[in-house]
């Protein structure tokens, strides 16, 4: 259970989505992560998984749900699922297009039983289009959006973990879409399908850069622009100890502080916004930051308006004073993990334990 900060100890741990009922069809990646967020915010999420599926109490993305094991190839089980969905607020599934329809659980069937249901669908390519039925992973979905081509070194693009497709363009857009549809359904009394595709979401995340390109302030490629590693004042530098620090001194006043604290008196640094000067200035800064350890630079720069931070590993991040002070990480079943986010002043989110459940019992409890 998440420990409540002392300042919020009197807040009832319900979450803003308390009372909403969501059925999740077990999957991997963005679907479970989206359901973790919804469960953390108080929704009652029931996960339908295959018979004999291994459960881990230590799973971060799997926290906060009731788990029901079912054989979805059994027609009797499908009838039970339809009964359960008849009183649910939302459904979330991440199968390839057509799978739910073949199971007898497509939108037409389910919405006929429960017209107010929000039907959340999570795929890589979307429900239609030339690639809709092709296999793929995060790296493929962000490749066709322009995102991957813009991330990396001059030599080649580098995968940004699977944060941009699976979780940024996928799970977060699924959550936003489901919440928007639930809000609309509360007014209209009508549900709808939310078609969430990772390629759609990743493309949407690139909106700022399409905007910059339209203004003539972005050059296609990598390591050529002020936010992609091209500029000397926005990047990552190695220290004497082999660890790294990051700076983002874009604004003139922040850049002035960088020059002051790093003793950058060389007049060449006056050309902050001249891309022609960036390569040489990056080399100069490399030498400067390599002259001290990461700890030394933290003592000099951390907490100033330079826009500075040490580059930490996951284990180091859990021990950073700022993260500790805000209880950003909690421990559950011996596993350090991120606490629920975002935070709410009145209906605080919590981590609930997953539990095995029987579909009949849940269906009975959900009858309105």
C-alpha cells in the first residue's frame, strides 16, 4: 500500500475515478500500463486473463486489479463476459483488429448490450489502413511518424526505449481517449469506440516539431537542432568520473548563468544561437565538463536556474533527495516503483493489491 505523505494523511484514498468499472482483456505493453493508471486513479479494473496465466504480485504495470481466469474459446465464458460488460463503464483490449469480433465480443455486440459502454482499442497501426493487420513493435510504429528519424546521433537513429510509441503515443492517448469518452457518455448516455493507435499518438506527439518545421526553425536530421543534441547549450556531457550531466540553458538568462558557473569567459560562447558555432562550442564544453566529477558539478549547478540535472540510473533516481522528498517512488513487495501520478488534492490515488476473483461474484456485485 502506498504510504500517504503526512500532509495528506486525512485525505480519503479513493481516487477521482472511484466508482468507474473497467474490464481489461489481458495483454502486454500499453494496455496494462493504461489500466494501471486508471486503477491508480481509483477505477475498479477487472482483468480477464487466460486460464493458468502466471501472476506476479511484484508486477508494477499489473498492480491494482481483480484478475479473473477464463477460456475465451468457451462460448459459456463469452456469455459470462457479456453479462459482466453489461454493467461496466469501459472495456480495454489490445488485440489485432478482428480478434474481438471473432470472439463474439466486438463493439456491435457489446454496445447492443450496454449502449453506454466506452470501448477502448489499443493497437500499433490502428483498426484500419494497409498495415492494420501486420505485426509490429514500438520501434516500427514511431518509425513512420518522423519521430525515430529525429532521435539519435548523426550516424543513425536510436530507439528512445519504448516510451514514445507504447507508452507516450499509446497508453497515454488511450487513457485520455477513454476518459474523454466516459465524460461524453455521462452527458449523452451513449458509448463509443476509442481507436487508439501508437502511430497516431506518436505522430501527435511530434506536433511541436511539425510546428517548428513550418516556421523554418527545424532542420530534418539529427544532432542539427537546438533540442536534438545539435546545440552546445542543450545536451548531455560526460564528467571526469564517467557519469553524465544534462544542461538545457536555452533562454539567455539561463545561458548567462551557465557561462558564469562553468567559467565560460571565452568570447566564442557569445554566439549562442548561431548553429555554425555549435560544433566547436560543444567540443569546448566537453572539455569543461570532463574537468570535474558529476558530484562536483551538482554542488556547483544543481538548484540554480542553469537548467541542470545529473543523469541518473533508475536505482540512483530512487535515492535522489528531490524524488525522496516528493515520495515519487514507493516500495511494494520488495520492488521499488513509481508512485501513482498525477496527484490530486482531495481524492488521493493509491496502489491497491491485485486479487483473484470469480466472474460470477464480480458480475453480481456490478449489477446496477
